[in-house]
């Protein structure tokens, strides 16, 4: 749908584009997309620019060349016929500006995630997936569609240095030092929410993981997955995507 711009950008930027396009298509493949209305961004190495989805494309259509390159003011650095999602820009730009470890920021409105975000007690310690999430989870109260500058400092204060952010009544957000890390964090977050909703719907008494076990989460997560495990699973995810929906590298 878009002519390749590979010759116009650095090798580092092109790799970031390929990884981000893959992430968008994987989100669609796993059914976490909300038509065109969520967003994933990645910071381009050694710059203050980042990439975001062309607002109007389905996630399953996005390619490396179609991604929109913008600065922290929301201005396009390379011309694109597509606009950007203003709410996506506000949330992601403030996190990228404040957290240098957040190379990739991923936000979803999955049905399971929104369902849990509407529950007063949030993520419950019901599964091994929740064990991972609870090791680095923050919450931010709903303030309407994220369009107001005044929300930025409150969101950043609530998020702190965590990996997982539950946007109450809204959805989920993860960050990572790479696209792979942010994606794997979201996979675990989504799984924790899915298990919770299904366990609650079963109607039986739920078993909570004891606090003494939860206290070991940070250490055990680091040992078991070398962080969130993105580097381990990402090549396999790309092979799956090549089989199911190739063309993201264009």
C-alpha cells in the first residue's frame, strides 16, 4: 500500500520499522486490536523521533514503510498521507520523553483487559501469568479520552518505573527496552486478564497466590525469562507471522 522507504532511512531505523510493523500485525493476529484505535510506538535509536501507526490502517495492513515518523511535538518528520491518533500521541510521547528505558510503548483495548480494568481490585493473584504482571504493575484512573496535556504528569507519576500499566476503565499498556520485550509483556498481561475473567465466570471459589509467594516475583521473573523473555520468543513469533501474514517488512 506504500512504496518502500528503506533507502531513505538508516539501517537502525529500518530495523525498528520492521519490528514495529511485525508487532502491529501480531496484535491483530492475536485479536487484541480494536479496529484502528490503539497504538504501539518505538523510539528510533540515537534520535528524539519515534514511529507510530498510520491512523486509518488496520493493524493487519501495516508495513515498515507505512509507519509514521514523528517528533515529541507530534510533527511528522517524513511526509505521510495518514494522520496520527492524537490520544496515542499524548500517552506515548510523555512516556518516551520521561522514561529512557521505554524504547517501545504498547497500548491495547482488548476485551479481557478492559474487563479487568473495570474491576475495583484490578489484576488478582490467580495465575502464573498474574504472578509476572504483579511483579511490576501500576494503575492510572480514567480521565476521559487522553487528549488533555494536564493528564501527562499524573499518568507518569502513577506509572513510575513499572513495566505494566492498567488504565482503569480503558485498557492496558506495557513498555520494553525493545519491541520484543513490550510485546511479550503484553502477551503475559493479556493472558493474566483472560485467565482472571474465565476463572471468575466459572463461579467457584478462587484460590489466590499467597503474599509470601508473590514476594518472590521480581527475582523469579528475572531468573526464568531473562527479563520478560522477548528476545527468546521474538524470532519464533516472526516465523509464525511469516507463515500467517507476510509482507510487514515492505
